């Protein structure tokens, strides 16, 4: 895909730094809707493999690429795997639960015949006596009393009702090494034949899970990067190592809140963003950001504050789920999110916290810091980063400069992957020692930049060769 002849004529001063990921679903299953999402401000589009078929998701990918090319803006496509999410199976009616009642669960059980509630994952192999088993997104709390002959017995701690298909959380149970389900494997094989930029893995527990997943992607020949979804108590315990091993990290606040309690989530969110800055890994804040817009055309004040807070503390992306997948106002939700981002970045005096990092001593990090300081000193309009792998742009973005970052790459996959990185606006151009000059001239002609603008660029003496960034230049556009 070459985005060489078109580009949205948005002045560089109007670029939004925090990016938007929108989930494509029944409400947006058309080329027109996808194009509208991109025009409204979406930088990444998520295909949720917990719902829909492979055929449905596969049919959307060419539509996304067509819309991306038509609008002249690289867009990341994310395959979000279902993962070992434990759910109740199918049974008729509603089960009323009372405090102190004994409940039993078995893999794919027939409730009418056995009295055991069916589950879609064999939890008997993973849970132990005394561990918590939280039903219906934590609405009913139970404690495991015993495990016998493949049946898990638990005692209810409060009243409630259960219906088929509702989620079960096991915050005390160890799922390490068993997070890739049979469904995920099939979806991964399918995904390796498709044009995905990222694959999001669910319910990871340790960095070993990420390493094992990376081996699978390599075996399949996939060039997709890994987004690790932090949604378990175990992942919180192993957070820093997981961030280091991942390509990007998502704060999956729904299941995370059930696993660690809601009051813990804002602190974990801040810590994840801070670690993302430390290790130059993009961070995504997800779940219920504008959830009221699933049904109403305006968000709540709390939701607006939630989005603005994510911007202020330095998240790379904010994500919409049901708002754009099944909501009544999908395009409006993206537009609202963009307005909040632009206002927050223009008016917030709060700066992200940059943690100390031993990695700051690398040559690449030193060059990136120097580029940012120079751009600030001479009041440059933008920072141009020539990059083959995307690492130069990632490391500049990790310092959260106020100037827009314009990566130039010859690799469309890299441009698409960088589209969800803070402050970047990527362009695809052939490798050349004049790539930066030619692009900034074209951006000046397109009214993105203007005569007299000062540009600072980072490049290498060997264009197209990974890891050779060694040159900083200052240019005044004529």
C-alpha cells in the first residue's frame, strides 16, 4: 500500500497526540462506516475474535485498507483473541443463588440432568479449595470448597441470579502456560494469512506467556506485533517483565477490575503507562471509556474526565469497544473522543511522569533525547524520524515531546504499526538520503507545513538499514 498522493490537509499544529482505537462490529460492518470512523479520528481498528466468525473479520480487512488508502492515513488493524475467558455454558432459564448455597460446576455439563452448572473451560484442572470464583462479572462471589471427579464445588457469599453465557473470574487461580486455547490457535492460523498489524493476547499471567506466544507467531510467519492485555491479578504481579517482553500493553479494565477490585485499577493503569514510557512500549487504555454513548449521543461528565485523564498521564491510545461495535452513535463516539484529546493536550499543565531507566544510556535513546531538546530550543514545528523498523519513532515518542513526530518509512507495516503510537503521523516513502527533504517539501505544498517552519530530523547514513540512526539535521522550509 502506497499512501503517496493523498493526505488529510490537517496543519501540523492540529495533530492529536493521543491516538484512538475503535472496535469494528455490527454497528460499523460497512465500508462507509469504516471510512467514517477513520475520518472521525480512529487510528487503529480492532476486530474482536470473541464475537463473529473468521469470515466476517476477514471480509473487513480489505475494506479497512481501502478506506485507509482513500483517506491517505495509515491505520493499524488489531486481531484481539478471545483467550481462556471462562464462561458459563448454556442452560434454560435463570438460576437464583442465595448466600451460603452450594453450587457445582463441570465442563460442558448438562444442568437439567446433573445439576452442575456448565462451564466452557475445564476449571477443575486449575482451581483449588479456598480460591475465589467470581460469577457474572463479580456480581456473585463464591469460594471453592472442594474439587472432585472433575466437578468444582463452591459456596455462595451473596445473593444473585445467573444466566447462561456470563463470565467467570478466577483471580486466585494459576493459568500460566495455558492461555492459548484451541479457538485461539485456529484464529491465529487464520490471522497469519491476513493483513493484521497487531495481535492482542488475553489473560496473560507472566512474561513467559508472551515469549511462548511470540514463538507461535514466528512459526506462523506473522509480522504482527504483540499487545499484552493486562486483566489478571497475576499479570499485575509480573507487570514490569511483561511490559518489557511485549510490543504494546493494554489496560483491559473490565476483567482486571473483577480480578483485583475496581479501586486498584486506576493505580495499575498509571503504573502501566509509566512502564510504557520507561521501555518505549505503546500503552492502550480500554473498557467503558464512553460506554454511555452506546445508547445516548452524549457522554457522561465522568467519562469525559476519564478520557482526559488518560491523555494527561501520557497514554498512547484510548480505545472504544461496544461504543463503536454495537452502539447507536459509533462515529459520534470517535468525534467526542477526539475533541476531548485535542482540548486536553492543548490546555493541560500536567506532564507524564518519566521514570528513570537504565536503557537511557543507549546510543539511540541519547540521539532521541538530543533531537527533542534541539526541537524545543529552536521552537521547531515538527520532528521528522526516518526509520526502517519504527524504533527511532518509538523512542522519540516515549519522551512525549510536544512537537508532532513525523516518521518516514519504506515499510507499510511499520507505518501502520506506528499509527497507534503517541504523537506520530507516519508517511510511506522509498528509502533515500533525501526522503526527509522530499516529504517536508510535499507537506509544505499540502499546507500541513508552511514556509519558514523549522524542522528537526533524525536519520542514518545508510537509509533503509535498521539501527543506523546517527544524524540530526535542522532545516528551515523555503
